[in-house]
C-alpha cells in the first residue's frame, strides 16, 4: 500500500538478537564527563538481545565475549542513534504559497491573523484521508531515518476537533508500526483556535482541548501534553488549565514558549516541572534560572528561526552557564520549519545559535532523550541502554555538524526492525 523507497533499509543491521560484538570503531558515547563526546578510540561494544552489555577499548574486551559473533566496523564513528524531539510530522498539504508571501514582506503573525498559517494546514489535514496522511508522513519520516534517527516525537495540533486530533495521534503511532522507529506522541490541541471558536479560547479548552485530552489518554494515545503560549496562541492562564488536567492524568508537559514574544510561558512550564520548553528566542535571561532549578530542558529549533528570518536569538550563553540542558530538533512542519534533516538542524544550531558541535550532538542524543523522558534507555552508549546506534562515515563527531547537506550514515544498528 505504501510504495516508498525505504532508504533506511540498506543502513540497518539487526543481526544481534542474541550476542554480537562490534569492534574497530571510534565511539562517541555521549556520556557526561571530562572527555569530549565521551570518546573511546580503538573501541568495541557488545549487544545482547537489543541492549548494550559492554562498552570499552577493544583490548579490554572481557574473555566471555571473545567467541561471540563479531562485526568489524572498519574504523567508523559510532554514536547513539539520533532523536528528533520536536516535530509536527503528521499533516496534510504544504504552505509554499505562504513562503512566497513571507519573502514579499508578510510576517508570520500577519499570515496567522488573516486565516493562513496553522489554520490552512488544519483545513488540509481535516480533508486528507488516513491513507493520504500516512503516505505523506512516511516520506518525511524516511528522510529523518536516513539521517540516523531512531526516536521521533510527533505532535497533534492540525485537527483542532477531538476526533481529528485523536486521528493524528493514531496515525503517528501507526508510523511506528511501519518503520523501525520509536514514536513519542504529544497532545497539542492547544495549538491555535479553529475558525469555529474564533475569540473563544476558554470555550475551546472546555469543549475540545481538555475533554479531548481525557479521551486520548483513556485510549493510551498520549505520551505528553504541549501548548502554544503566545499572543496568537494561548495565554499563561489558559495553558495552566490544560496543564492541571495533564497533571491529574499523570502526563508530563512541554510548552512552545517565547518564540515570538515574552509571555513568560517558560516560567509557567518550570512551575509544572515540564520536560522541556521549546523555541525560546524571547526568553528573558532572568528566567533561565527557573528552568535550571526545575530541571526543565530547552529545545532549540533553528529551522523555524531560519525560515521566519528571525533576528533575536535564544539566550544560549545564559542557559549554558546555568546548566540548562539544550536539545536540537527539526520542528518539522509545513509552515515555519519545512525541515526534515536533523543533521542540517545541528549545523543551523551551530551557525545561527552558537552551539558547539559537541553541544549539537548532545542536543540530538542525550539531551533530546531527557527532553522526552527517555534518558534511561536512549541517547547515550552505556551498559543497559538500548542498542539503537548510528554508524557514520566520518573520522570525528564534529563532522556531523560541520557538513551541509551530507548523508554520512553508513548504517543503523537497531533492535526495533526485528520487533
């Protein structure tokens, strides 16, 4: 039914359902410590039944593994598989026309207030069949997989009715059945107001966003809850109502905050110990401490910054100094970030926001896993972690952020293909 060119198939190695040793490689474990990237040279690692059982220098390989099946990686770099922790991957249509209008001077806010922006995608998404939404989304997903991605967060937010929002989450989960990838689903009904609720945000929350969340949670379709806290979105007080329901349901929260203005949504998110706050171009330096104290991560989205031609950068130096974990994601969406390459997002984060290549790789591995609540299994190459790894045709991990438009992935090592 889904006649796609599955580029990732030639990259995936699943021959380790019992025990296999991989050697002759450079490991970027991304373990926190004094060694940049957690690098181990002349390394080896052992996988057993989909999990990492041993990591270290090849010369220190325990005798118990010396007779195990071996794979020589030819000196390649191995990292944890990448994680895209903020996407709007499931949607109908495109907004290339709005791209042209922005180039002619229209702002994102002007397009949104005129009925374009998110609402135009809502119309296209509602009109698309399940099969069409699945087909379009798989194309975008396959591009991410070709970049070494193993985990993708996908938000609702383009249905804006209970049934359509739930349909988006079901399709997102379906993608995880069709590809070797872990899908994390996020309820984002508080994205914008549909035309039928114009000017009635509280009624929309009462009739759609909150009861829809209850139903989606009851059906087991929600991993986290998000909202768009902006002048063209929802107020801090309105987001707090949604978050109260999320807490009552035992669901973690995240928030689009301070992208276009400073509404202090990040402070609210910290009060709820949110997993992350995302965008943050207008985050006040004085509010960074609240994120650090709450252990709330920051998700940087340079694709949207680039596409919207923004000039105010998120306070990266202040967050770095405060010890706030910084993730990098594509924000893949049809309007403000039609980006489906996480490697390119890493390059943009370095060039536009001043991240180091090590911070960019941390932001798509260890920190991205923490931003999704998956830090115990994904994002680092350590004993007990999931055997979701990427093998690269580069000699140093900095090259993953350095190259523009390159596809250096040699193969994925994945247990999910065989599940």
